[in-house]
């Protein structure tokens, strides 16, 4: 399984960005997908995840009400819509996928910088 993430960039506080993650390979057994982030000098942390079968989502408290994770069912592309961005959202964002019996997969990371 390979994960190709895109959509990062520089945005002013209060702005919006949308990240995309396109999986390829043996995607039929992927159960969960989502996004993690690693702020400068900190550890990687979960941001938002979605269960492939049900569409059920889960969010970090810090992004609830501002970020939305969704997926395109036919192709399993996963999106992260980020609104009302704050400087503390600055981080490298990683696409993530998990498959039963397969383990964890990671994309290459995309930089999001929130600054005026």
C-alpha cells in the first residue's frame, strides 16, 4: 500500500486548506484511514480518523469543529478539510492507513504552515 498526500502550504490564521490522500496497491483491506501531524519539536499526534466501512469519524479535541475528515468511497481517497486554521496547527501532516493483518501505513508528509 502506498499513500500519496498533497495539499499543504502556507496560509494565514483563519484561513483554510484541504489535504488529500490517495491510496494505491492493496487497498481493499484497509479498515481505517486518517491524518496525523507532527508539530516542530514535538511528537506525532493523531488529528482525525475515519472507519472505511461505516464512515464513522474521530477527532483530536484541538481540531473539533474546525477540521473535517471524509473519504471518497470508490477510490478511498481521504480528505482533511481544515478551516479557521491557527498558528498552532503548523505541522507536517501525514496520511495514515491501517489494515487488519497488515498494520500501519504512512504517506510522505505534507507541510502546513499557518502564519501571518
